C-alpha cells in the first residue's frame, strides 16, 4: 500500500517537473495529466464492492489497511466523507489508559487541518469525535492528498472509511438483515415441558443443558448481549424477568446505536429492539423458567445486560460500528459482566470494533461471536468478523445428524471454536424454539446466531458453578467437555459442548 502511495506521489511530482520544463514533450504531458486526472476520479461503489468481494470470495480477510490510498479515498467519498483513524505507538497501543500517543493524535490533526483544509479549517470543522477509551479519532476528509499523507505518517495503526456502507451498494443484499417479528406455534415434538410449566427446546437436550441445571442455573453471572436491543413488548424479558424458578436477578437495557445520517449526531434511539433479532438472542440465553408455557433460556437465573448497539445483524456503516464498539467498552468496564454474546458481524474487519473487542478481552470478558449465517450475498464468505479474531470464541450451528454437518445457512472454517445443534436433520429443517417479540408468542430461530447465544448461556452456567475462575479456566472447561477434545476439527473446532460435563 505504501509503495503504491509512493508511486502516486512520485508521479505527481514528476508531472510538476515536466510541466515546467520548456523541453517537455506535449504528448508526455498529456499522458501524465490523464493519469493524475483518473486517480482524482473516485471509484464507483460497484468497483469498490468488487474489490471487497474478490478478496472475501477467496476466503481471505478484507482489511482496508491493505487497500491503496485511492480506494480508501473513494470509499470515503461515498461514505459521507467519514474516515476513522486508529493511532498509537504500535499495533497494541489502542487503550488510552496506558498509552502515550497524545502527541501522535495532535500531529495527525494538524496534518489534516493543513492539507485537507489548506490551513483554513478549524479542528471542529473536521473532527467528528475522539473516542473516550480508545486511540481513535473520526474525521471528515475531502481530499485524496489527505489520505495519501496519512498513509505516510508514523503512528497510524489503520485508517478506514467507516461511513461507507457496503450493503447499500450490494444489489443482491436483503434489506431485512436478520430482522423480523414473526411468531410460530411450536411443534410438540420440538420441546419438553418441565416444572413449573416451561418449555425446554429440543436442542438443549443435545447438549445436556437440562441435566446441567441440577448444578447451575447461571445465578450471579452477568451476560452482556450486544445486538439490536430487547423488546419492550414481552413482559417475561422485562417486568416478569424474575418469575417462577427465575429469581434474584436483574435485566438492564441500554442503547448505543444512533439512527441518523449525520455523523456528528450522538442521540441514540434507545434500548428497545426495532428488529426482533436481539430479543431472540437475549431470550435464548436468559428467558425465565416459569409456568407461562414459554421456552426457557439456557441460563435462566443469570443477569441480563442488553445493548442495542446496531440496527441489524450486519455491522455496516459508521453509527452501527461505533454503537457496537461503545457497547463493548461499556461492558468491558463492568465487573459484574463475565460473558458477552455477539450474534452480529461483518464480512470484513472493522478496526474500531477490533480495538473494542481487545479492550473487553483484556478485562477478562469471555466474548462469543457468531461464525456467520449465509444469505444470498454472503454465502461465499468463511468465518466472519469479529468471530475470526483470536480474542473471540467463534460458534456455528450444526444439525442433529449422526455426523457433523453445518446447518443450511451456517458458516464453518478453521476459526470455529464450538458448535451447537440447532437444526433438525431431515425433519422439516426445524430450528430452535424461542420466546418471541410479543407476549405469549413463540418462534423458531436458527443459524450461528442462536448457536452463539446458546454457548454464551452454557458459559454462564460454568462460571456460576465456579465463580472464582478466570475466563481462561471457563473456556478450558468448555473445551474439555466438547466432542473433539483434546483435538480440534478443521471445520468445527472442538465441536458440541456437553453442558453437564462442563459444570460437574
């Protein structure tokens, strides 16, 4: 990338020399001028997406830092001119608490003011935000020269056009992105009723979760769910969260997602789910066990801290990425939160979220992330971000066949750590029964999303059983209780967890 930038700078300099020379050949001048003009014309969104798709379709990770200045600038032009800069003395210098990178930040701001505004702009004209916890600034950038200059500066960990919305320009993308308020009556073969009248989803028995409840129900452990929020329209996930066998716990709802086209806006649209996906995930992990005849959650005595960090499951755009990162740092700073569940992601890396994951991980949080759920526009992608990170635990879904087989829409790959049985094989492909968005309603939910929330619940059972353990000890116990341990399958990691063995 730096070589390409250098070539561009040399070319521009050479053009300046040639144009001043009386002996310059006119054809050469015109040829060089055309090259520079072409570079000053931004790529179209179709061309930018083609570069992204070419990378991810070959199962390689797409990183904006691997792109040339012209591509990054082009995406910035089409992304409300928002550029996010991660700075620091080295790759691991992302946390402000123990960083001495203020000088780098100040220098970068001065460079942007001098180049992008020709020295005429005030900092407030282009500085959108400086992150409170992380070495990140968001700026408004107009000129290609600014991007070229930034890429040449020391102390830059990454620059990313975070306002660019890949899905907006991907013609095959589905607008729903995992959202829906569907309800469906459960087939009696898909659950078992237990005292005092709760329904246990069939998939829980594949992991010995009901048997594990004799040892642990998740009491005292906080599960943070970062998703699309939590419904206000189902009393079991609100005022009746403590009901029946579920008692002595709490549910809290927060919102960090800003639903606005304006990058300077900081007014969130609240903690309530406006998609449906987040409600399903919180219910799978923590729904109460009572006599209402509704599906129970894995850790039905765990505390729930729900964050509406995103509009839908695909982290596309500045406010979604910022919302998720802010939720991660907030949960990272809570001592009562042990487990974080993220059934969301993107097909390419997001530097701000990567920093926030590492921030929470360094504070002892066990972070579970969905390995990926295929749709018409992501079925060529392997394990998605942030599940591919070493700091997260990647989960995908499999069927109940006698051999390992991913669910119809689930991703697999060498970054997967665990699997969850969540689809019936050869039986109508029915998935996991869950509590729905509205009172007294149920639904079926599948994919790596429900697998991730289920595994987060199992981790809470283990941590509740061993409250003094570290996240490493909890994770090791999960591995030891899984099918393939001590080996690791190339596509399914350690496989299905036996919750009973994990809590004993």
